[in-house]
C-alpha cells in the first residue's frame, strides 16, 4: 500500500440512505411558482429594468442573437422551473446554465418531487448528501453521457426526459477500450470509465427504467426535449454526488468541459443579444468572462466584434451604484460586489436589478407574453 492509498478517503465505507427517507424543505408540487399566477409588485427601478430586458430579448430573438440565462441553485429551489420552462418553450431563451447544485435540485424535483435537506441537522448526523438514488443515478448518467459525447446538463436531462439509462454491454465496452486506445484514446478512456462505474455499482449492460413522476417540473428534462443547451458548470467537491463511490472524476471533467465549450459557443452569438444572470455570484461571472474573451479572440481576428449586448444581473444584494457607468472606486462599498464588478468589465451594457427572483422572472415572462 502506497502513501497515496493511505491518505485517500474510501467512500465505500460510507452508509447511504434511500432518498425517500430524507426530510425535505421544498416539495415541488406544493411550492412551485405557477407561471400563470399574478406577479408580485415590483419597485419602479426593477419594473423599468424588466420592461427594457423584455424589449431587448424580443430584438435579440428577431435578430437571431443569443438569449442566455445563467442562474444559481436557489432559482430552482424557489420553484421557478415552470416559469423557466415556459420561457424556453416560447423561444425566448437559447441557452440555460447553472452550477452543480442547480443540476441536482432540478433532478431531485423531477425524480422525487422534493429537494433541499436540512444541512445543519444532517451534517451533525453524518447523513448530509448520503442519499443513494441521487448519488447512484446522477453519477451513472454522467459517465454514460460522457461516453456518448454529451455535456453535464444534457446527460442528466436525457435521463430525466427519457426516464431510463441505457448501459452498453460489458464486452462491447471492453472491445472499444482496447481497440480505440491508439486511434481515439479519449473514447477508449470514456469506455473504461463506464466499465469502472458498472463494477462499482455491480450492474451489467442493459436498459434501466427510471420513472420520473414529476418530470413536468424538470427544467433539464424540458431542455433535452426542446433541444436547448442546458449546461452544468460544477466545481469538484461542491456537490453531494461526490460523496458516492460511483462518482467518476473523469466523467465529471469530460461532461463539464463539453458544457464549458457549449457555453462559449453561445457567447459567440451574443452580438445583439442578451445575457441574464440570476442569483449566481461566482459561477456565472467567472465562466462568462473567460468565454467572452475566447469568443472575442476569434471575432476580432476575423474582423468582427462582440460589443453590442445587454447584461442584466439579478440578485438580492442592495446596490446604490449605477453599474451602467462601470465599476465604482475601491472606496465605494459596491466595489466589493464582485459579480457586478466582473460584469462591469465585460463591455456591452450592464444593468443591475436588486430583487427576489420569484418576482423578477415571472414578471419577465409576463412582459414577454404581453400579460399585463
């Protein structure tokens, strides 16, 4: 046994529990936001911003430009998936993106109808995140998606929408891993990853039926059905699926890399478009700044540019600074709203809306659908 082996936590020693035994804070049938319900009253500044945003999305749609929405996990936990599904079905959005937690909450709602455990209580008991179905099925979906060339969000969305997972035969995977190791080593490695997870879970090839009784609330399932990119941008170790021994870091990397490049491809279409960031203080601005630089690298070399677009940032944090004027000086408290500072450096036009996403997003939907 090497020193590396002795310093490595063995996840096989963990005890996992049925997801149905978990107490949840949110039940999606009870707590979802009905897109047809009257919207909450907005302040004057927020109402004006939503009106301007709706007009910008309409112009972008007419021009065939990107309309991207990136959001944090609370957008899903707040029961807003029906609103986002309707925005996607209406053709108002061309790209959806979230972090690893957003992927998990959305899937748990579609599969179990409930999500959001009591972190304080469950960490104290050593049960936080130790839920068999979430770890087993999401990790298996990711390794199969990586093998099939899918991204992180699409891998989970396919599982939720089709309500099944199809595991290739073991002999076929063995043959592919050995026969393509020289011609396509990444494909060979992906086949080997599937074999490893199959062994970990004790399963053979074949179709696994996985009913998702609450699929109508699944945003990833809807995106898969509609053919809209839904990208997942996880950070390793941030999410409960990493606790499960079926977790395969290589599959996480393959699918997340594909989604990063899919996100960058959408940013390439942002000239004349709209980027809406809701409740994401880290993932959205960090991924956006890298992909915008990549997109401009190519656009400028080809004699074009990506400078005509609108960024609208929505969060609860109050801000007294007019972000359309760029970033404030370091002596101003708003300088330390890092996500706004990042977006203010990107060019284009920037607006910040302080408000509850449970009011902002339904108001946007109603504005786009012409509902007063």
